[in-house]
């Protein structure tokens, strides 16, 4: 087996120490002295991630041998600055390391989840190096909080946020504008390797195109998604019973620079009062970062446009009550050090990570459902893959009342939006309707998607700013 790599010299310097196998038994490290270093120091144990990303290896090229991490290759060739050095010239990679039984990958394990068998491949693959969590730990976590995460995803189309190599600071998440990340969102159900018991449901994108997404009809499906490297689960606010009727409002309180989780929690408490005035009941959770999410069960009688309008109206009312603290301004240049109510998270094909989803952070922080009483007394970092199972075993799912609450009408919130239309107008800057995300088709009543500081005189006049 031969593995060739092309590595820029500056990359090589930036990534030391980078582990390589020495004689198939020890673990070596490039010293960084000279173009390749005078040699390799043996017996240094490094985490696998220090090798895989900078030099282009995948975790599958590594294995445990005698308690150490080794390369499962017979030869390595490094090309640096136009010249080639073979590791054979510096240190001989043991050519038969692949024959060692204990150097091969740990066999897949099978877990019984409900009445299904879920196969976990590469169970020892490190997913969170700083805290030593493996892929098996991640799947086991999902099962440990199974009643809670299944309730959050039950019967919903789910977009998977996959980190198949685990979390590392250098791994990028592919986005709509940059598709080159190792981690990525997967909206369409896999075309190969999906068990026949995994259900799908057809959803429609803003463009009118459709896709079959994975639908979580049982906990085993979520465990199966975890085996694919899914850390965050992004469920749609609809169920498979009718994918055009929204049954949850999801309000994202997003701290802007200069604000933090405590500010978001303060806004959430006032939002609770706004919801009560609209005859709605909200339930808070940490986002896994600095923000707070508030979910509201509603009657599945409204489409995405109506649900988004309801969130805009509720957010605008919140900003009126806390003008120095909260904003609904879509343009970052206008937000200031305030909490932004991200109303476009309620638009079609925009989703919020579910309760119990794992945020890709060094300590594997999770999105924690909370009671209103505890919201002001916790910090996001209190809830991790390591700590959440114990909390769940002791207190159960904090959102059990959410799923038991009778869904309510959003008519009062929509009347708030209609009032704003009458008072503010629509179709222009400062009107009731707000800009949609840039990849959306132009929507009815929508103002310009050009931020005010970049508007031409013609656009400013059209938007009523001249």
C-alpha cells in the first residue's frame, strides 16, 4: 500500500508536531528543523487529529498498536518545496503493519435500539479530542437522552449536520456560499446504505424543488444518523402528516457582539410576556452557543409565510418593549450591541438545531431544554455530552410540558402583524415585511435586500429613505 502526499513547506511548519509511524511500533514526530527535520523522535503519543487534518490523512489510515497510534500504511512519501524525501531515507515505515491484528480498526459494534439493530462503524474514532469522546460515545449519548431527543424530532423531516471526522478546530462546515468544508449539511436522504426501516418524507424548498429527507419515526433512526457523524439535528417545524403546515414557532434570540447569554436570557423572559399577551406559551432552551431558542406549539393550520409573519410581529413587539436591548433589524450595521430576533429562522428551509443536539465545540456542548425558572441561573457550557445524561436520568426531559401543551392559534400574533402593516406599510424599508435570506426568490411585499449604507440614490428613493 502506497500513500503519497503533497505538503507545502509552510503547512509542514505550521502543523508540527505531526505524527508518523516509526518502525510500525512507535509514534514519531517531525521536529521541524531543516526541511524535514533531522529525524523522528520516537515514543511520543499524539492525538490522531494532529495527524489527520494538516497532512491530509483520514482517520481510517490510523490504528492503535500497543497503546500507541500508528499509520496503517507501508510507505509514505512527502513532497516539499519541489523536492521529494521518502520516509525510507529517514526512518523505515514497517511495511507489514497491516498484518498486525491489533493495528486494524476496531470492529463495528451493534447496538439494540428499540427493536432495531444499529451498527456503529469505527466506534473508537475520536470525535472530540479535547474531552476524549469517541464516535461510540456520541451514539451512546443519543440513546441515553433518547426519550428527549426523539420527542424533539418525532415524525419531522430532519436535515443532518454531519461531522464524519468528528470535531476539530480546523474543520470547516460547508455552507451555501462555501462548499469546501469537511463537515456538511445533508438534506436529502442517503441513496445508498440506508436501512429499509428508516423512513423519509418529501419536503419542498423555496425554489419549488423537492427532496426526500430522513424522517425520525423511531429512536433507532436518530442513532443511525449519529453513526453517520450527525452532531446537530435540524428538524423542520412541520410533521410528515402535512409538510406545508407549521406546528411550531421557533424564535431565535441571537446575541450580537457586545452581548452574551445573560442578555439573551433577559430578552427571553420578556418574550415570554409578549407570548402570553398573544395567548401563546413558549419553552426555552440553550442554543449550545450564546443564544436562547424559544419554541411555541401552535395549531398546524398555518403556512410558512404566516408563521414567519407571526415571529416578525412578536419580535417587533419585543423590540418595542426593550428598544435598547432587542432588535429585529435584518442588517448587521443597524443592530448594535443588542439581541437580534432572527425571524428568518422561521422561513421555509431554515431550521434550528433540536434540543439535545451537539454543538461542534471542544467540550461537546449540547442544546439544553430548560424550565423558565432555571434559565437565568445556568450557562450554556453547563450542558455537554458528558454531563447531560446524568441530568436527564435525574430529572428527565425538561420539555415534557411542551409536548403535552395544547397547540394554540397564532391569530393574535397575525393581528399584530396586520396592525404593523396598517401603521408601517409594507414593500419598503421600515415596513411590516422584512427582507428574506439572499438565496430566496423575491417574495411578495418584500423590501429591498440591499443594506441601507449600500443603497443607490434610486433605491433609497424607492425605499422611502431619500
